[in-house]
């Protein structure tokens, strides 16, 4: 019992071929769209590569780019096939390529779906990577004279200003790090000596943050130093002061930004998957309906289906074919072994 | 002696009409482009309208929008005329309109060139507008509790961060105004009383700048307060310190931003004007070649096309004579009426 059988008179076949041609060109555009989405996502991830520790998340845009190119290729092929499909002389050469084409189209859909799933599944990894990257960025903020790290300060400052965030989890991360280089500290002054001695590692720690944490929307000029000391500033209470600095941590800001990107890309990819599936189904119908055409009477009706037998029977058939191939391999090996054993017996007996 | 005569057989006429129809569609798109550039420019001016004086003029973007719409209309009409030119019946309906249409095309091209010129010249009034507007903006920086001015601080901070500039002419503009609101000054402290007593107006002036003047590319954490006092900071010399705060003034930054935009728009409008001249000449050829068939009954005969029927000088003297005749005709009519009145 064939799966989803449909009748195809000549007119319907012609219309199927024409609409498939249009669909395949739309699918080519969809493939280009997928590729460009992959490129865009990759550039966005590369822009902040300095605050990321590893590149695991890059697997999502890489899949999108690769699958986009493959989609363009297979849909150009599909367009060519259906252009030749109504000419009974030009169609047969394409027939042997169709089965691998179905496999490839099916794989494309699976990969796209996996890219969407991965983009949500890897959120935890992204957060970990950002945690480590930002921690290092904050620790090396002051090393503007160390080659390889001299741009950390500018990177972190621009990141905090663009994303409106401060520190890793929040602004208190700056209190635990010495973010002023020793070159700009006067070690003869009492204040500096007191602070350096007040902790085990001899670091100059203070309850201050860099200027890039300042919120322009605050009604009062930015307070950067002595943040936890209410008496240091007039009319200031640090527990209730909300607008002075950015409250959000940069890790949360970056994760939100990238998850927002993935959420926007998700529906686009799902529509590309559905387009590719419709091209696959249409091509299958076209192929089976053309196969069923009587060569004597090319304008007669024919039947088209997705699978020649039901799903279960097709699976059994595939299993049997594979079994036979394996058995064939085993029997050949068994024959050789017997022939080898015979040969040895003959050798020992002679 | 006609100007630039070209012989046309049927095939050439058809090709000319088809090519010109395509060119008219490009011109319609060019008109859409001019319209959208005018719209973009208007939005950009509106975005920074707080930094500008109240009498800022939106004349140039409005003109660009109007010219863009007019270009779309004229070119669509020209395309329709070209499309109909190969059918003698349809073309005969358009014939009486063609001469006035071509004259209006000439006027429109002059308008396009004028618009481009205005785009290049708009920099000058903009400079004055921005100087005045920024001076006021700096003065209202502290008024975050005054309705109508409460967002000035945020706007100015964001602008200084985005355009990488500080103050009006340079960072010293901040030294001359009080940018810390009285709400946050402790008037019982000695330091505050000293500073207020030190100047005539009783303003709290200091040699400090807001945080938005800080340059992230500086190797040391930003020095905002006591900027001109070398002893206040370790290893600091404000004469040689280049990277600490932005050196450029915001007026210069905004002028170069808008100036670049206007130069690009002006250049594009000039290119559109050149395109319009080309299609106008093409339409004149279509017109003259269709009107001068060697054999009026046979639509497939050869014909000649030209840009002007006589040479430029002769056409010019013709126009002057016509204008003189028109003004003389009025004078004669009036004289006749007077004569009749006196006689009767």
C-alpha cells in the first residue's frame, strides 16, 4: 500500500514541475539567506572574542554557513532536474542521482534543526566562557604596558559603555581587583601604603570603578570613588542610589544579547527547513509520477507517491537489503577462510 | 542648421525607445533615492535638534524630499511617453504635450543643480546654529530637575561619548560653567564656599570635566578632576597628556559629521541631474524622430532626429524675439484700447 498516493494527469504534472521550479529558486534564496545569517552571527561572536574564553559556541554559525552553501547547491540541482523533467528524453540521465539527493536534502534539514537546538543548548557553555573571559579582562585591565594585553582596558571600557553594564556579575567585581597600574601610584604617600598593606597580596584595592561604568542617565554627575562610603559625598546613600552606575553585569548583558540574536534567527531557520522539506516532497512526487508514465502514451495519467510501500514495509526492505549485503560479505569471507583451510590441509598432507 | 542631427530607421527608433524606457525606470529609482536621502537627513537633524539653536532651518532636507517626489513623477510620465512612442495612434495624443514637458524637464534639471549647490553650502549656517545650540546645552547640563531640560545631561553625555568630543570648542568650555547642580553641593563645606566666593556670579566653577569626556584609549584611568593641576596626580603633566580626555570640540565633530553627509548627498544629486539630462536629450530625439518621418503615411520610413531645430545662437535669438513680440503685442493692444477710448 503506497504512502500518500495521488493521481497525476498531464496538466497536474506540468503544474507540479513549474511550481517545483519556482520553489527550488526560492529555496536557493533561502540557502543564501542561511549562509548570510551564519556569517552575521559569526562576525558578532568574533567582535567580542576578546572576552570569551573558548570558541565552542562558534559551532552554530559554522553549521549555518556550511548548510547554507549545501542548500544552494542541491536546490540549483533540483531546479535543473525539474526543468528537464517534462522532456522524456532529458529526464532519465538524472534518475540515478535522485536517491542520494533525497539523502542529502534530508541531512540538510536535520543539520539545520540541530543548529537551532544547539543554539539554545550551548547557552550554559557561552555563559561559562564569558565568565572566564570577563574575569581575565578585568584582571588585566591595568596592564596597558604589557604586550598582548595593552588593549584590554580599551576593550573593557568600550564593552561597558556600549552594552551599559559594569563588571562581571555586577560593579562590586571592580572592588576585588587592582585596576590602577602601579605606574600611576605614588608609593611614597601614606594612603597608598595603607591600602597596599591592608590585604595579603599587596594590591591597591579600593571601592571605586572605572569611568565606563557611569550611567549618563543619572541626574547627578557620576560618582566613581568611595562608592560604599555615604559620608564621602553630599546627599548620597549607596543602598538607594540606582542610576549612578550601570546595575547590570556584563556577562548577563552579553548572554542576553546573543540569546536575543539566536531567538531572531530561530524562526528564519525553521522556515528554511519547511521550504526545503516541501521541495523534497514535490520532487519525490514528480519523480514517481514520471516513472509511472506509460512510454507508449506519454500524456496519460499516472500515480505519484512518497513511498512505494508503507513506512514499516520500506524499513523492513531496507533492513533486509543491508542484511544481505552483510551476509554477502560474511559468506565471501567464510569461503575464503575455507579455501585457506583447505589449502593448509593440502599443504600439511602433502 | 539643426544641432546634432542623427538619422533614424525604424529599428533604431525602436531600440532608442526601449533603451530610454529602461533609463526612465532607473531615473524613477534615482528619484526614490533622492527622496529617501532627504528623509534620512531630516531625521538626523531632528535627532540632534537639542544641540541646535531654535531657528534651525530644515529647508534643504525638505527641498530634497520635494525634488525626489517630483523626479519620480516626471520620470514615470516620461517612461509612459516612451512606451507609447512606437504606436503612432497613442503617440499622437502625447504630441501636443511634449514641448511643454521638455521645457519643464529643463527647469527641473536646473532645480536639481541648485539643490546640489545648496547641499554643499548648508555647512555655513549649520556652523552658527551649532555654536549657539551647544553653548546653551552646556549651560543646561546641570538642570536635571527642570522640566523641559531634564534630559539635556543624558543627551550631551551620550553625544560626547558617541562623537568622541568634549565641550563646544574644546574641554576648557566646561571650566567656565557650573555643571554640578546646587542640589549636590554641600554649602556648609569650606571648599564650596571658597569656590563660590571666588567669582562674581557665585558659580561653583572648577577645572574638571564630566565623565563622558574620558578617552577609553588612555593607558591610565581617567583623570576628570583637577585636570590642569599637575601636582594633584602622580606622574601627570597636563601639557603633554594627549590621551586622557578628548581634545576635539563637539562643534567641530558635528560639523564634520553633517558636512560629510551633505557632501555625499550633494554629489549624488549631481549624478542624478546628469542622468536626467541624458534622458531628456533621449526624449527630444524620440520626439523629433517621430515627428519628422520622411513619408508621413508610412510609419516604417526613415527620419531625422535632432536636439535643437536651429543652432544654439539662433534658438536663443528666436526666444528673445518671441518675448519682445509678446511684450510689444501687449503695448499695441493697450495703445489701441486707449485710442478707441479717446476717439469715442
